[in-house]
């Protein structure tokens, strides 16, 4: 394992210390228990937005704390859900009196820990609603699985709900928006390499020189199928096909399109994939109304990418354009 | 024989050793069908339990188990934190007011804990989870108790059933937890949660046998 770390067990705390120093104008970090919160929290009267999950996906979630996005993020150990005490403390710290929305990615551990935290908050009189994001088309959604994973749409939901809360949406309205975003967003990911959890010390899976994994999540878990590597055009067409067929997206639709890097893929390749994606969208009469290309929801140093399409409407596009000031996403300010 | 506060503390200490020794094995099992952190998380959690119980020694069995639960919920994370936390929380409640756990009480302790895991995780038998080790263990312990077995035999039969249940997860296709994302690719791998649950039962049998 070659990583820029000290003690593998301390990576989350040490990265948060650096994050706090690098972005002292935007956010603060509490270490006991661990959570990241807006420098000006709580904002009186504003609906609070809290998310969280395992570390190793940066900038998600800690890098999306700031004006116009998250009020707080609860980072767990690498690829491990945060614990209820973190989530409860973060929720209490950012509650401006208007209640708090929890944006939760659909993983068994995350859902259980957020549920336990919400019970604790409600016992204290804080109104909490939770929306579980489950947008990964690679997973069959049935009674026989834990359901679809929450991946790329989470980034878009955090941006849009953050903007809505800033505009004065109450908790019920932000929750409804978040559910709409989740209903209309779809993602799929692929990996060219595995990744190494610092405390594990070795790659989670092995891939041969000419192999790739299609339908991966964001935790270095193996995907739906192992395939021979193919040119980017072919792979993008395959991934776009899976996403487009699922909702389905059709001619005349406007979308927010994200090509996301898994952490170890150069921007050069991500833009190349984006070019392929937009060509495919145009051929189907779908307009990419807004675009996001870069590393937003990563899987440590994994090489690969994911594609997310969100069917946008007149409510979402202006919220997307609203100012945002976070370490990971900033415009309009 | 009966189990007192000292033996319950001893069980938790043994669990710390067991999860430290099996940290790599559990993590390797989790690498195959999960996210490669189960051994790391269990080791971190029970190391914290040991430290907590060394710092503040609770006065009765219920508080020992309750402190263990609160510590696991705080330090383990993932799904295992709430699940094992709930196990010990419910087990603690089952021991309320008791200074000793007799043979019949040990079944009540595990029954409360295992039912708690079932409610929290909503997994059923055959889903390839902890429950596939825990449910057979509970059945075996209940039956042994009804047959009039003593503490040692009840725990041994429970541990044996948990072991068989753990091995029984190998041919299963996961329907809950992160392994379910793999679909048919989860077949052929032993479930890490069923494995750590089997270790929990084995440690109880080993510690409380004599």
C-alpha cells in the first residue's frame, strides 16, 4: 500500500483537521463526536440539511458543507457509516428551529444509523425527516436485495436541497424536492482498478490488465459483472444505455448530466467520456441543460467513472444555478 | 453452574481477543462480498468495550451489557454497530434485576438479543446474514433447555448450530446487506456477519462452560 497517510486508523480525523484549516472561512470541524458544520450554523429559521456516510468519497459529504448546500456532514471511518451519536450531535448543532432533513444513501448500515439518530433527535424535540437516495441502476430493486445503492444522485440532491433551504423552503417542501430528485435521478458506475482501504492495507479486489468491473458502487465492492476493457465510446454507450432505459429518459427531456470520476481517473478521460455522453444524449433528443464533470463522489484511488442523469424541471434548474460556496462545489458567489 | 457479573465481563474480554485474532479473516470474508471492513470494525468496537469496562466497572450484569451496547453503537459504525449494539441492549434488558444467569436465563438473554437483531436488520433466515448463524443457535438452545440440559450443553449446542448456520451461508445468495448488490456472485462465499455471530456464540460457550 502506497498512501500519503500516517496511522491508517487516524485517516478520517487527520483529513478533517486539514479540511478545517484549509476552509476555515466556510466550515468548522467537531472531533468529539466527529462532524463537519457550516461556520455560521445554526442559521435561524432555515431548514437544516445533514448528510453523512463513510469517508473515502471526498468531496462527498464533508466537502459539500457550506452556504447553499449542506449544513453538516457526518464522516464515518473509511467506507463505514457514521454512528448515531455523530448524526444526532450534528443535527442538534445545525437545527435553526425549522427542523432538519437527513439525506441518506441506501446502504444497510447508513440507513440503520440514521434511523437510530433520528429517533434520538425526535426524542429531543427536533423535527427530522429522512430521504434515502437509491439511484444505482446496476442493482436490481426487488424484495430480494437491500435495494438500489445511493450514488451520484446524492451530489445533485445535496446541491438542490441546499439551495431550496437557502431560499426558505420549509422542511416538508425540501423533503418533497429531495424525493422528486431521487425519483428522477439514475446512475451507473464502472471501475478500471480496485481501491485500498487504508486500514485493510490491500486492494479490495483484483482486476486483470485487460479487465474492468461494470456496475460498481462506491466502496470498492465488486460490480455486477467483470468484462474485458473496451474503448471509452463503447463503454459510455453501454452505461448511458443502462441509465436512459431505466427511468426512462426520452426525447425532449432536459437533464442535469454528471460524469463523475472515482478518484484515480484523470479529468482528461472524464471530459472524453462526457463528450461521448453528450453525443449520445443529443442523438436521442435529450438536452443536457446543466453539466458537472469531475471527482465528486469517489472511491478512494479507484480508477473509473460513473454517469448520473437527473431529469430536470423548472423547479430544479434555477435551484441548480443558485450560489453555492463549499470546498467541493462553488459558483455564483 | 450460573453465570455472574464476573463471567459476563470475562465473555466481553474474550470477545475482544477473538475479534482481534480474527480481524483479518473477517475482513477477508468481507472483501469477497462486501466492503472489506468487518474485522476492522469488530476489533475497534470490542477494543473500545474493553477499555470502557476497564475504566468504569458497572455494578450489575444489566449495566455491563448496556455499556457494551452503547460503546458498540458508538464505535463500530456500519450495519454491525446498530445490529450488535441492539443485541447487547436487548440482552441487557433481559438480565434486569439479575445477579446471576441460570441455564434458563441464558436462553432468555440470547432470545432477546437475537430478536432485537431481527427487528433492527429486518433479515429473515436464508438472507445470508448474521441471522443465519443466530436463528439456528437460538432454536438449538431452546430445544436443549426444554430437554433439561445444563448451561454447558445449552451453550455448546447453540455454538454448534451457529457454526453449521455460518457454513450454511456459503451456498446462499445474499438478499440483505451489501452482499445483496452482487446478486448471484455472492454465492460461494461465507457471510462475514454470520461468521462474527458464530464467534460470539463460541466465545460464550468457551467462557461460561465451566
